[in-house]
C-alpha cells in the first residue's frame, strides 16, 4: 500500500499536471523547393526546429506544389504564400498550426521569384518577370486583384529589367525592389489606386544606383529602419545604404566584398539577413558555398568583414536566422540539406553544430513561431 508521503506526492503531481507535449522553444519551419526531374521534391516541406537544442524533428511534405521556390508568411494569419516560379502563379495555403500541413486556399497570377507581405497584412508583393506586382489581400489572407509596376530603363540601358526581390519597410509605406539587370534598388510607394483606395498599387518614388555590373538581388533592413543592405549577385558584394524613412530615400555609403581579400573563386551571391540584434549581417556565396559574416557599426551602418563560414553543403540559395537569434539555418539546394550553425552573441561568428535536416532541393526557409 502506498505511504502517505507517496500519496501526497502523487496529489501534488496531479495538481501541477503533465509537462507540455513539446518544448517551448519549438517552432514550425517550412521549406520552399524546386520540383521537377532530379530534384526528388514534391512541393513544400515542414519540420519543427528546437531553438534550445538547435535540432530538427522529422521533415514531411506539407503540400504538393510546382516549383514553390520562394515562400512568405502572413504577419498575423495562419496563411503561407508560395511563388511557383516558371509557372506564373502564386499559391496561397492555410496552415494547420498543430502540424504545419498546408491546405490550398486560392491563387493569384504573377511571375515571381520573390514574395513579401506588407506589415499590415493587406498587400502581397511579388518580384519577377516583367516587373513588381502588388496583390490585394482580404481579411482572411486570400489573394485578390493585382497591379503591375514595370521599372523604367536607365539612360543608355538596353537590357531587360530583372526585378529579383521586393521588401517593404516596417511601416508599410515603401518597398525596396532590387533590379539585377538595371543595377538599381528602386524605392516604391505603397498605396491605393484612385478612386478605389482598397485596390493596392506601387508607385515609383526613388532609385539608388549601384556600380555597373553589381546585380542587386535581395535587400535587408536594419531593425532601426535607418540602414539597408543589398547583396549583389554579379560582383559578389554587399551595398550598404542609409535610409530616410520620412522621405523614402536611399543613399549608398559603402560597397564591401563577400569573399576574403584576394579570392578568385567563381561566386554568385544569393541571400542577405540581418541578426535581430542589428549587430551582425550575413550573406551567402554560391560557388564557394559559404556564409559571409559582418559586424555592423551602430552609428553609421557601415560593415566590417569578419570572414566566411562553409555551409557544409552546396549552393546556399537561402538561409534564415531562427527565432531567438541563436542559430542560423543554411539551405544547400544542390546537397538536399539544411545545416545549423550556432551564432556567437558577442562576435557574430558561426559554428557548425553538426545538426542537419535532409530536404530535397531547398530554396527558401521560413519560420512561424509556435503558439
């Protein structure tokens, strides 16, 4: 017969209750991919990432889709958007927040290789093909009507426009569009189209020119909103800007290499991400298959090169910093892998943890925090 002390302990345990089913630091994470012959991919995949241990749960198929190469999450609703590159469509999915499984919600028509959602959740922005597309979102996150803005060619430029990304400001007033062929970061105003103010549209506002042959690809804002950075695919550099949030104007202050001095490796940069602290910036090098690391000057926004870290995979088309800022996850498109690196909070340096997830042809990684 149990003793009084054991019975008392059992009673206390019953009052306290069982531990939670999963760790509090566990987050759903989705992977956009390229599909097709030789990729082994069927669409969008999902896993759980333990932000305390830096480890993955099982990777499973979240939804079938054709070439969902870039994905974006609604800021407040359980909705995920996928740019179906080469298909001319954007798919919307509702999220089962327990499992991460995706259910088709609808689609919009736009050629896109990059997506972002404005902070208010009423506008979906897409870059690719003939220009930058602004798509209305209703209260449930469903995709509505769209308007297209084409970039004007700079004087003497015969190449076709190639907008590769579009990124809104934190207040949702402007969006930065990197045009790879025009060597410009265009600043567009986000607003309504008269007389229907509910119909969103982009209006050309300003542009910052980069040295010829730069090829700006992706853009990232500093948390303070006053600095911005473009990673340049063609000449393997990062361009640092100051940004006037009231006037909506960029000013180039620095261009810095993504490779060590003297490197002759063939390289095409891809992604750029700021640490949530604002102290460090990272950019990926395809070819060398490394992540470039920088320290950010808090007063000027200028960068100091800290070196590069191999991703232990091939073709880092995309990477992301996990919620909490302790780990960086690097996707190896040609190695079918996502590798995990611990971020040193003092130096910003990366250390491979040994943790890896097997994901077919990963091209985009995105989180939605649990709970």
